[in-house]
């Protein structure tokens, strides 16, 4: 009786949350998105949902894309008090949850997958609220976001550091990607459309315009092509809202056409000279257009296995529209026929395999940013490549009480084994803003040339959980191998070791998440100090940075 009561309580909470979120559950929504994914490992959610194309979609008449209506509620998700009928029960209006996220970095910026938040030191907050309305096939979701950041001054690359290091930094980073060292010199505040959309819904397909964050792929901490690391960009979307069943299996898909914006901030020391040349090369102010698609397939007879592919193409607006492939990425060539073409491609293959009986999942993603042909791929599969692999398992502690031990590991490698002539992941000599939107990478938030190893272990019970996460973050090794320091010195790898405790809790209509961490930064910005007289070891710029993140969501 006790276990049945606890399970019913969890079901009610998920019903409550899903009905509140209505048409879409934002990608990376703290607490709830991961709860849905864990429920699938326990066999309480639809096994045909891949969780590789997000946001997830919900609705009173359909149930949730992440939780099957027949598992949770045979009549679909019920409407709660926040719903108001509009005209003959053909439509309704809902209040969306209010979310308040806060973050504090004590010394330098740290963190990713936080949407419209920026990389900043000091205190930062994000407030989001909105409404959802539906009438017939038309739905309108307004969920703007307001950001305010202290954006306090912090150490950057030292102005008196070796000139050759500054030159390499510009040639291999500042001039080939739009990631500001700091978002201006004043406190930062900005309003975004956030997780908003206008759609026409014809089950199981939806057509609309949106600024929602997209997350493609199976990764938890990283995704190669699309993630919620940057603010959502304006895009036209055609997507499925649930798995589409066919005689050979089920499919999920999305195709988008959008526009990307520059950060508007300059790199440091733009007037610096090296060997008589100005290091800074201004970037084009022209708008960038991006088209992309993602497709996931669940083969019939192989429950829990999802195989997928994604692809994007980016080019300046002045070059856009001359070919049908500019609008339909499926028709774009998968090999680079002309290196002079003013277009950048990124592609990935991925899988996710859910082992319901073992309460576990394994997943991976392999990406390529410079396809040169199938033969060349067979010769050098690591050229221009990046990858993610992960595993997560729930071990029963007390099945009757619904308590589990959760353990997970995820490895991400963006570092290039051989440095491509046209740059590594997310950087570009053709479109020198790189693969960014408003100053942040659209894919893996660790950024170009970086690697991440992440391990977490904790206790979970329904929505509630707490645990420990340990991460090793190796910054931009592509740049590291380009740096040459004179006088017989050597640069050192820039590494962050992060140790954090996390907890998620719910109380009635409130969801609270807390994450507090200590980050040990080693050789910050590859900086070395001269040793004392007679010394041999050259210490780097090492220090401790503390980060605290608190999220509070109220569901009406």
C-alpha cells in the first residue's frame, strides 16, 4: 500500500507539472525534464520516446510526449484550475509556471547549458513566466525571459603576457568565433522572447515560428549540434509532436530555418599590434542564416533503441537563397565539393539505448564538421570529428519506497587529433562568428577544442534527489597546441576540476533545485609565472572559484 501510494503521488506530480507546461516543456528545464527521462528507465514512461529531440510536447488532449497517456492517465492529462475554456470547449488558456534561476560565480565565469544567461562573474538571475493559449489547431505560447547579471570584472588574458600568445589567441580564437571574454564592462540586463512560439498543430505534426531552445541528441551535459547553452534563436519549425508509428518502427523529426545574431561585443585589446599588423580583424555584420534537421528512428522489434542523425548549415544572409538546399538541409551535399563555398556544415550520428529491465541507458554521438568524402572518412575518421558517450543506471535501494541510487558518466571530446586547416569545432575562417548565437556556442557549452569528463552519483526518489558531481574540464586544447612561448618555456594545459553537491526537492506547487560547487582552476588562460631564482618548476595561475545555482519554479 505504501509503494502504491508513493507511486500515485509521483504520478499526480507529473500530471500537475505536465498540464502546467502544456504545449512544450523547455529544453533543459530544471528538475522536470530529467525526472521524465528517469521514469522511462524505470518503465513508467513511453518506451517509444527518444528524448533526443527537445523541447518535449505536452497537452491536455494528448498527454505528454515524454510520458505516455496510457501509462499515466487513460483519459489524457486533465486540466487544472489554471485552465480557462474559450468558446464551446474548442480552446483553453493556461498560466505557465514561474521560474526564477539564480547563479553566483565568485571569481571567473563558469557553467553552461543555461540558455539566455551569460558567461559572467558575480551574481546573475533569470526570471521566466508566461501563458499558453490554444484554439482549434492554433496555439500561442508566450514565455519570455528577463536576465540581469552583475557582470563584475575578472582576470582575463594578462595584457603584459607574451605577444606571440596574444597573436595565437587572436588567430585561432578571437578572430574565428564570436565568444566575448566579457559581455561589456557594465552590469548586463536584457529581455528575450525565451520559450515562446506560435504554431499550427495537426497531430502528429506542428508548423510554426519559435524562439524556443532546441536540444538535439542524447547527451545530458553536452550535445554536439544543438543544446540550451545559448539563448533560443528565431526560427521556423516543422516537427513531430510525438513518435510517428509505421510498419518498420517509429520516427521523430524536426526541420528548422532560422537566423543567428552577433554578440555585439569586441574581444580584448583590439588595437594590439604584432609584427606591424593589427591582430583584430573585424567580423561581418551581416545576418547569418541557419538551416537544420534531425531525425530519430526506433526500429520495430528493438524496444528502447533509438538511432538518429542531425545536420546544420550556416551561411551569411547575402549568400542565402540561391539553392533549394539553402532552405531544405536534406538536399544539401554531404561532401564538401568546393572549399571556397561560403557555407559551414555540421553533422552528427547518434544513438540511445534504454535497457528497461536493467533500469539503465547507454548513449553516444559522433559528429563531423568537415566532411571530405567517404574514402577520406575511412582513412581518417578522427579528422574534424567530435564525440560524446555516456551511461546512466538506477540501482534499487528500496523498491517499495521508490528509492534508487543513480550513477552516471559522460565523456565529451571536441579536441582535434590533427588540427584542421580551417579550424576545429565551432570555429570558422569563412563565417568568423563561428557556430554561435548572441556570443554563445549553439552546441556543447564547453566550447572549441575542449574536453569534459563528468561523473555523478546520488540518491533519487521520484522528483527528489541529491548527490555529488565531479567534472574535469580541459579548455581548448586546439589553441593550447598552437601556442608557442619563447625563451624555452612551455604552456600548460588549462584544466578546471569541479566538485559540486546538488539537490532537487518539491513541496506542493514548488520545485526547488540547488547546486553548490568548488572549481579548482589550474593554469588559467595557459598563464605561467617565472620561477624564483634557481627554481625549476614554473607554476601556473591557479585559484579556487565557487559557484552556487538555485532554481525555484512555482506551478499554478
